[in-house]
């Protein structure tokens, strides 16, 4: 079986085809493949010997809401500033 791609070479690609109104997903990052597995109709899916999805490629079929997460420190600082105001 294949092993995980070296960290410095890992990538996640989301492409949108405007004519087909379809999102396409490709990734060799196991962490994100696990999160996206139920939203992607897989055309290619490869596993390593521990059962991790090391490659996932296909069409995004579910509804996706992509938000930029703020880290806990930023939220704590903002909350403190609000409390002091």
C-alpha cells in the first residue's frame, strides 16, 4: 500500500466548473480527506495500511459551508476588549 505524501508536498485543491456548476475536490492530506469523505462522490480513493484515506478525488455532492476559523486566542482577546468597552 502507499504511504502518506510528505507533509511539504501535501495539497488540497477545490475547483469550480462554472458551466457545470460543480465543485471538484482533490487531496492527499488524510486529515481533510476524512472530513470531506462524506461530501465527495469519489472517483479515486486510496487507503494506507492503517485505513486512512491518503488520496481522495471526486465531485462534491453535499452542501458545503467554508468558514475561516479564528483561533481561541483571537476570540479571547476580542472578548476581553468587548468586556472592557
